[in-house]
C-alpha cells in the first residue's frame, strides 16, 4: 500500500535511488528534459529530498554535457553519514564522487574511471568498499571509499573467452559473510561467483533469460535471481492464420524470479553447464578459427543470423523479407524507406545471400 509520494521537478527522469542514515533520499535523474519536453537537452542531475517532509532540499547538476547530451547518471550509492555520494555515469565510463559540505549544493570531489557503462553500485556493510559493475567491460571495480581509489578489478569472462566481450554484469549481491560477490551476467544467462579476497571468479551458476538482479538469503544458502525475460522461449507473433492477436515484444516477454540453492547441487557440473550452453569451453573455443582477412564464398555460408536489438521483433525489422517467415504489415521501415539503389527486387528491405529466419 502506498503511504506517500514525493513530487519531482518537471523534466526530471528518476532512475537510481539511495538513502543515507539521516532521512535523505538521493535520486539520479538519468535524462532531464527541457521545458518543451525534449530529450538530450540538459545535463544529468542528482536531486536530494527530505523524506519526512517530502520536499527537495538540494541538487547537484553535472556541468559537462558535451553539447547538450547528458552523462546519463544511473546507479547511485550514499554513505550513511551523507558525506559522500557515488554516481555511475553510463556515458562517461566513470563513477562521480560528490562530497557535499552542505546538502543543498553538493560539490564534485573526484571522478573514478572504472569501466565502460557502469550500471550497478553496491556498498559492503562497513561501507569501506564499493563494488561497481561495468556492463560493457565485463568487469567489477572494487573501490576503497576512504581513499576513493580503485583497489582492484575482476574480469568476469571465462578464461577460454577472456578476449570475447559479452558477459554483461548488471546486478550484484554479497554473501552474508562478505567473502563472495554474486554478479548477474545478462548475456551469459548466468550468475558469476566471485571470491573477493582472491579477486577471481570461482565459477558460474545457470540462471534464466537475461538475469538482471540477485539477492542473497540471510542464511546464505539461496540466491534469488530476477530474470528480465523469464525462463521460457516464446514465439512473439504466431502466424496470422491462427487468428491470434499480435502483440508488442514488450508485452510478450514475462520475467520471473528464480530461487537457486547455494552451493548448487553438483557444483562443478553446474559451473561447467554454463560454459557448455554458452559454447565457451576450452574445447569449443580451440575449434574456432579467426576469420581475419578471410572473405567466405557464398557456398561456405550456411546461415545468416540477424541480431535484433532495442526491443524489436523479427517482424518489425525484417517482416518484409521474402525468404523469411515474416509479417510485412508489422515492418516499421520497409522497402519504401530505402534509397532505390538498395532495394531488393524481391520486395524486401534487406538483401542477403542465404538466410534462415526463425520467428
């Protein structure tokens, strides 16, 4: 049941939240908008609210907007005494540290270059260490809050694929004894188990489809993992002949929360299973040969895989591709949107040598 509400300024885009021990709420505004509602016009900001009074009492604004583009502050953490704020900037691959002499006008103390796309922050119980998940660098940065120095960096990729990007850490939780850090890896569909003392990955636990958050039970024997896209493969849009009403991909995907015992049953097998499912075992990686300088002939191509991003379905992007099993009526930018020279004679908006398409 909702017990109250705090009104933000017009144009604010609240994202990350943090509280200190003195009743103050710190809110990262990821993409402020101007008076006309236009995006990317104002720098990001941190709003400070008095929770009891429900009013804004201070604000920190990032001055460096690179021609109007905000630095996209997202995750935020605060020390209990309110002396420091840590704000992760998606754009700047850094964590901004603010030490507010007065809360009404915080001041920037330093900038920590952690890694690309820092997306999550986590303080330990003593607040002496800050963990930073760098989604595009596939790393965890460990920051000493006393000195605001980076004490170490943990690479989360498997050894056999340490030069291959795509683990995508996006959520963290500490074990009750704070000896292990659990990290959700969105694009590996797994949870990494990090030994904090050694600053190494002990192994991986299978999760669902794009895990994005993890919480450890009080006894440390279970992990609760939020899978952003659930655990079941779904066909977003069945054939029109079935009479089913087509839906947006955002409405079709259903997330879930998974309970995982720790250590998982048959731990070694569970850890190995992740690498096998992701095709990242040493045996599989050794079979792969880099195609540097190699231009394959058409007869060597068996499949063309098109990766659709930004919450788009196959039909929305390639629905008018004649060779695919698509629905042209749902294509957002079809043949008519392309220059004449690039249009395929078959009527599709994309020309490929060989395509196997699955909806």
